[in-house]
């Protein structure tokens, strides 16, 4: 025996490094058995015993309750009243199969769609579904409702207590810490760019520093972040951290653009010093956010960055007033530096808002819409989030409809005369349905094999033990601990086998059972899995893979309209209403994250560098917002020819975005790279005009001109994303 243990421990350390799976199995086992035994044998309440046990399993095993210990307690106790409502609703609607199925359709959609609220709510979804499924079967017995509710209270209460005192799991890393980790190399990159700007000879290690910054920023993509850590909820902290992460990506891209513009030896020393000072100030502001996000320091103030930005803008106005063409032709270097500084300001404001240190900061250089959520109530933020995804183009909506229809059909099928444990049919549908037909198909084989193996083991157990209930009673904790642990350690097949043995031992204590119980379990799971597969094949069968190209193309098409509208607004030219680009981008973010989790084939879109496409999409939104924030109500430019030239260049950029969107949507060959033509149309310097008579309007011209050059660079990136295989990291499993 000691030799066996010596071999087991290293294996467990490799497969379960922090013993998370084993500890979770033990916690759920203790809570479930305590509630079940107390209600069944001490109080003589078998109904309460069943609901105490499955209440624990629903939120302890089928759910993924994430966060710090205190957050997990709040989530479990917050889910309790929702669970009680679902149990009561299922009990009332069990009067008729069609009523129960209709209720399942509504409840299934509502609970599944609520996952738009973020990973913490999403982690509870399957468990809450189970609390409706369990009571919606015959016998119709409203008189047992008090016992059912009492059992759920006991089960969830014991689970919450066990989570705090029995081997409590530590909290996850948290996105704030992940963001702080990414901020540090970007801050170093900014310092290196500032040094290279001031002294062209000080470029040693600059390329390596830039690569490190880009690698760090790439870890903030949603598909790279474990689901429990993703800042996708409607709350202030999640929204603020998400904005800061996106702004950090923009800063990195702007610094990279800036490096490419520093090679011209004609760039004067004074211009270099001014740009270097602004970039260095931005770098220090970025770096100061890292310790604040870790709770080890104060969030940086906005004063130094705003002062540096104001001084730099004043200097640019003086350059525009001069008639020195050599100086003016290098204004794009300044435009990139200003955009980097403005994105840095969004990082600082986002950090302060995430830490609860600021209300709505003065929107200097930031579009008011970017942080408008700070002035909204929680209900308003929730409503806006639900409204964004209440469309068939949202993967949240698609998943909710698919699961709701699957569970409703399973409820109808479970009422067939030969089905004796319809609950198992619906449980199989709930646990085996996936977001795409490909993913579901890969799940069913191991699941069916595991249930078959478990049915054989359960049949042997039922035949050997017979009606000696005390053996099931004493063995249940061991069977539970093993059955709940083998799934995470050995895979879904082992998990289904272990759960089959566990439910056989449970139901054998509630009513006389024979080996036919194991046979029933096998048939019901296969039937439920097939129901899920059929519905999955009929309702958006390709999941994220079927939506990602369409969603990305919609972002580029809407972005094209937004580019023209923004150019017209900033030049004081009549413009059509702004397109809802942020909504399209939110849909793409969610679609891409799901697409990466599905492991789709190259033909479905894995041959595209989606991270590059996402980066361009975010800059289409963020850079336009920054400019609109700086010039909220601009008057027409006093130089009509300049305004026309800028709008004309924006129209060319928009055309190329639409052509790229069409190629992306149809998986056609990438269109020719037209970015060089856009740069040529814009020329190396802003259009010639008498800028000295209106310096503030001249600054607006330079900002729009620099923004359009940046869009031309993004067109080049899009072309590369469609012509070379994507180099995305393997998706993070969570």
C-alpha cells in the first residue's frame, strides 16, 4: 500500500496540481451526504432528502462558482432565492407535460441568456436549470412543495458552509492582476521608445521590448483569459478593466507605429525632444497603474499626463502656424504620440474607476460615451447589456435558444410511456449539449461509453448488494467522492461512469431497485444526448465557427460607415447618424471567444489571424471615440478644400474596409493591399493651407490626417490577417 500511495501522489500533483478537483469532490460529498442523511434518516423526509442532495449537486458540481471565498458565498446565497422560485415553478407546471415543456422553454432561455451578465452568473446557469428540471416531472404534488423548498435550503446552505470551512479554494488570479502584468512591459516599451526618439542611436533592445509588450497585451484577449476571469459583466469594475485593457492594446499599436516613423534623419532635435517627453510621461502613467491594480499603490493622478498633453498640443499649434514645410511634414509623429497619450489617459481613468476611486472623470481627450456607464445605474447597465445581445446574431442568444429548445423537447420525450426516469433524459441533454454540432459530436462518444461502463458497474453493485440499504448508506460517501473526482481527473467518460454509479446508490436508498435501474440510466442518457444532438444540428449547428466571419465582416462594414461619418463630423461636413459600431464589436468579441473554445477546423476560419482583425476593430471604435471626445461639437473647417481632401481619403479607406469585409464574409481570397495608395493620397504631411489664422482648427486637421494614416496601417494589417495563417495561441480551457 505505501508503494501504491507513493506512485499516486506524484500523478495527482501532475493532473491536479492544487488538488482543486479532489477538494471540490470532497466538499460536495460532505455537504450532499450531510443534507441527505439528515433529512432521510433523522427527519424521515425522503422528498427533502432528495432535494437537499440535488440542490448541493446542482450548485456544487454542475455549476462553476468562481471568485474569492466571500464572493462565492454571496453567489451561492444569492442563487438560493432564484433556485426556490424555479423549484416552485417546476412543481406547479408539472401538472401537464405541455405546461412543463413550455415552462422549460421560457426558463431555459432566461437562465441561459442571463450568462451575458458575466462569468460568475454563467457559472451558475446549469445548476439553476437543474433546479427547475428536478420538480417538473410527475407526480404532480404541490403539497410536497414545502419539503422540496426546505431540502434546497438545506443543501445550498450546507454547500455554502462547506465552501468556506472545508479546504476552501483560493480565489482566481483576477483580471486586474493579469492587466497589471501586461501593463509593465508596455510601460517599459514606452520608456524605450522615448529614449529612441530622443537619441536615434539608443535602439538597442527596442525591437525585443516591443515584442515583449505585444506578447503581454495578447494575453488580455478574451479567448486567452480563463472564463472565470473575463471582465465581460455589466458592472463598473468589469467595464473599466475591459476599457483599460483595450486602451493598452491601442497604446502598444501606436508606439509601434511611432517607432516606424523615427528613421527619418530630417526629424529635428526639438521635435524629437517634445515627442519623447510626451511618450515618457505616458509610459510613467501606464506603469503607475500596475501596482494600483495589485493593491500595492495609489492609482496615478491625471494631472501630469494632462499637462504634458496640453503643452505638446500647444507646440503643435505653433508648428502649424509656421511656414516651415520640413517641420510640418513630421506632424504625423506627433499625431501618433498624441493618440498614444490619449489612450494612456483611458487606461488611467479605467484603473481609477475599477478601484472605485473616481466618478466620471473630466473627459479630456476621451469621448464621453467611453465612460458614460459610470453615470448609469446598475439596472441601466444591465438593460443595455441585454439589449446588445438580444439579437439572433449574438452567440449568447443562439446558445440560449438552442438549449431552451433542446430541454423543452427532452421534457416532451421524457413523458413517453417507456421512460421511467425522465429526469435523467433532461439531465443528459443539459450536460451534453454544446455550442456547435462538431463539439457535441465529439462529446457524445465518450459520454455514452462512460455511461455504459457505469451501467455495468452499477448493475453489478445492485445485484450484489440487493435490498441491503445499509450498505448503500455507508458506501455512498466513498462512491460520491470517487465519482465526483474522476471526471476532472480522467475526462468526461470517467465522469459519466462515476455519476451513474452514484445515482444508482442514491435511488436504491429511496426505493427498491434492481439491475434494471442501471439499464434505465443508460437508455435515458443516450436518449437525452441524442435529443441534444438533433436540436443542435437544427439550431445554429456551426456555433461560433458559423458566426465569426459574418460578425467580423459586419464590424468592418459598420466601421467603414463610421470612418466616413467621423471624418465628416470632424471636418464640419453634414454627416449621416453614426453607426452602432460598439454593439457590432461586442458581438464579435463574444463570438470569437466562443469560436476559439470550440476548436473549429481551418475551413471554419482558423486560417485567419483573428487577433489582428479584432485589434483593427477595436481601434476603429477607440480612435474615432478619442477624436470625437477632443472635438465634441466642431464647426466647419475654414479651409473647404482641406475638408474635402480629408473626407475623400476617409471614403477611400471605407471602400477598402468594405472590400475586405466582403472577402472575409465569403472566405474568398484577400483583396489587394491598398494601404500604400491611401498613404499616397494623404501625402507625407497635411494639405497645404493658411493654418496660422486658425491654430485650433489646424490641430483638428492634423489629428484627422494622422488618424487616417493610422487606418491605412490597419488596412495593411487586415491584408496580412487574411493572406497568412493565423498565429493564435491555443485557446485557454476553463
